[in-house]
């Protein structure tokens, strides 16, 4: 990739989630869950770990929301792992974003970007960070979202936001369902956020430089993809709540399938030269 392109003028907020990609082979989060924990009525990682910032990470100038969300998760996971805030810069986020897009400000497909994160990792604060796996959440099931958040598993949500969401955001109000044209999902408003908490009203995400409350009804109506993003099963919460054996078996199956595909491709290539 060459130099980061100049930002578009007049930046306040930008969208950058491309149309959701479906894959029936995705691991389902529900398949990993063991006995349900007693969930508190409200929980926020940022309350338990004070002083975590909410940078814009360039999402007022570029459509890099998918990588900005990744950066917000990485900040929190490494706060828990290293007990310190790592210095993720805007340049770290933009370098990864334009590396994945090929140098154009075109937005990203969430599923493709998650696969890249798992396979290659990304360079942040002079260190490469990978995730162990990701699993699809049924966003219509409130308990799945709450369990993932409470277990301190990364929760990434993709939305087709209505125009009303911008009006609500600028006014400092929660995202809520409204009627009329302004309340219809707008295909131009694809957006990705990281969710570190929930209240009785609904999830709390980090986006566009601050925390944003939404209602549970808003989540169901406008969210078109949701993922639990697992860096490792290395805490008491995760060990109690997740079936590590099932996850490892799924990942082993992926590696086996990839190896088999590589061998088939090599065999075809060899046959073509015979």
C-alpha cells in the first residue's frame, strides 16, 4: 500500500461497513455455550476497568469503522491482559484499513475482515495481535448478546442504520426505533461498532468517539450481523461459560479442510503439467 489517501472534506462521521456477507459454515456462538451464568441486570467492561478512552480512530474522515471497532476491542482486551492501555494510533488503524481495502476508502466486509484478523492479525502499538476465533451471534436473542458481553468476549455488531440514528447521535440521545422514512434501514448507512456493555435498555457500543446507548428493539431492527470475537479462553469467566473443546475441534476442522483444499489444488496443478 502507498501513502494513506487524503481524507474526504467535511468529516463528522463516516460509514464503512459493506453489505453483510453470509456463510452457513460460520461457527454459531450458541454452540459454544455451557451452563448459563447468572447475568447482572447491567454490565460494562469500562466500568470495571477505568480510564479506557474512546478515540475516533479516523472514522470522522474515513470509512474505517470496521477497523476502528477492532481497535476499541484491542484496547480493552489488552487492558485486561497486560493491565495497561496500549498506545493504538490513528495511523495503526488507517494502515490496517487501507491494507485490507487495497488502498481505497471503500469500506470493508465484516466477515472478510474478521477472517483476516484471525489468520494474519494486525499491527497495533508496534505489536501484532490475533484473535483465536469468531462466532456468529443471533442478535435477536438478547441473552446471547448479554452473555458474550458479560464474559468479556468481544462483541462486534454490523448495522444498516436509519437516518434517524444520526439525528439521535448528534442530539446525544440513545438509538431508538422511530417510524416514518427516517426510521427505515438505509443501505448507504452501513456501520460497525464494538460493544463493551449493556444496560436494562439495551447494548452500549463505542462509536464515533464516544459511548452510545441503544435499545434492544433498535438492535433487532437494524443489526444485520453480529459476532462474538474471542482472543483466547484464558479467564475464569470464559472458562466457565465457553466449551473450549468444541471451539478447538471447530478450528481443527478448518485447518484440515484448508489442507485438503491445498492438496487438491496442487494435484490439479500437477495434472495440468503432465
